[in-house]
C-alpha cells in the first residue's frame, strides 16, 4: 500500500517535472522542473525497494536481526543520486547566472545562438 | 502550437510508460540476495547499526569516493564559472536585526547539529552527506545575514582538500592492512555494537566525508553570493 502510494506520487512528480521542464521559457523555472523530475525519480526508486511491512534498515540490537527491513540498496543509491542531483542543479544555476549576466534576461527564447 | 503538441505528446508517452510500470507494481515481500546479505550479515560483519551507512561507506565505498569526486568537480566548476563573470563590489542590503541576532544564536548550534549527524551516521539515520548539508545550511544563514562579509575561501579549500586526502588515505590503509581491500573498515576494532566508537573506520570516514561535503556545499553557496575575489581567512 505504502509502496503503491509512493510509486504513484513519484510518477506524478516525474510527469509534472517534465511538463515544467518543457513548457517554461524561464530558465529558473526549467531548473525547478528538473528538480521535481529528479525528486520523482528518487521516490520511484525508493518505492521499488519497499518490502511489505518492513521498517527502516537500522538494526538497533543484534537480536533484532531477523526482523523485516526494507531494501537498503535503493536507499544508498538514492542518497548518491540526491547528491549528484544537487551538483547538477548548482551547475545549471551557475549557467543561468552567467547567461543572465551576458544578456540581462532569463528567457530562453532570447538566446538565439541556441536555435537550430 | 506545434511545440505545445510535442510537449503533450512527450508527457503522454512518458505517462503511458509509467502507467504500465505503476500498474504492474506490487511491493516485494522478501529481499533480493545481495540486499538480504547486507541486512542480515552486515551488522555483525561491519558493526554498523545503520545498514544504509554500511552499504554507502564500506560495501559500495568506492562509489561514494566517486560521488564525492563528482561533487568536488561540481563545486570547482561552479566556483570557476561564477568567478569569471562576477559583478564588482556592489553593496548588498544587510540582513535585519532579527536575522542577525538569530544567526549569531543559531550558527554554532546548527554546526554542532551537523557534526552530531555525521558522527552518528553509523547508528542513526544520517551521515556525512546529510551532516555536510546541515553545515552548509548554517553557512547559508550567515551569508544571508551579512552578505558583505568576505568569505573564507582559503580555509574552506584547505578543509576540503585535507578531508579528501584523509578519505583516500583511510581507504588505502584498508587496502594495505585488511583482508578485504580498499575502504575496509575493520582495520580498527569493531567495538561494542551500537556505541559511538564502534564499526571500525566508518565514523572516521563519514566524519571526513561530512567535512568535505560541508565545505564543498558552503563554497558553492559562497560562490553564488559573488564578490569572492579577495580571499582572506
């Protein structure tokens, strides 16, 4: 149940993020869309690692070892993905700052050099 | 109009893919082989209560080293690109009295909390990356409250390089001293399960990662603020 809810939320966030990424002219809004997309993917990955009735994989006492825990591998992967996503977002924001300093606008349509 | 159609088409196509994926989803009832080894043997093998930490720091430690490297590259490139194009010493409006007083009170507390989070990474949810992000949030607060203050870029670079070097050296020590190779945490005694000084090298490695991530994210924040040309500590 929790897993299904998580995967639906994640999928919706991915779609909203893609929509925001494609339909906005403003670079900052595109970056926000990308971040939403990123968060959606993280939630979907976490939902794949969910085990029915499992708790967080923190074994307080060695005698707790037999209990049901959720999968730690997707969680570790998402931890990595969050950090990389943060690096990418910072990188994109840097480009946005530099583009604004060059042209004085953040409207993607004003950057004619990029058109094909 | 054509562009709108394309966007709609893309979203519908991705939605269709996800629909199939969501429709076939049912949460698993048991772990896959690797994961069940991590969960069932991990705590005894490595002495870390938090299994995610033992995966991140030891079992897949090499990946984490790569991740930290990518973060370093991102921070360096952000610093470089913003350095080239920054506006001259413009004066920024100072933070309000409330923000300044609040920062003076909260800054050390947030730093302390960050250190707590990364030192306890092997026992509680948390660890180097989370603790580093908390430390960087303290720096955000101080940048907001006093934007005209010159930032200590040199100090951040020194902390970052030293902790990165320590990370690699600790990993290499694992390769030399222990049986299981690079980044093995069992070159120190595992200690009493669940206590702060347990799980061998994991607290040391995660503290180093925390310092490194904290200083990298702080330097990203300070780069975004601008006027970082005249470095002083």
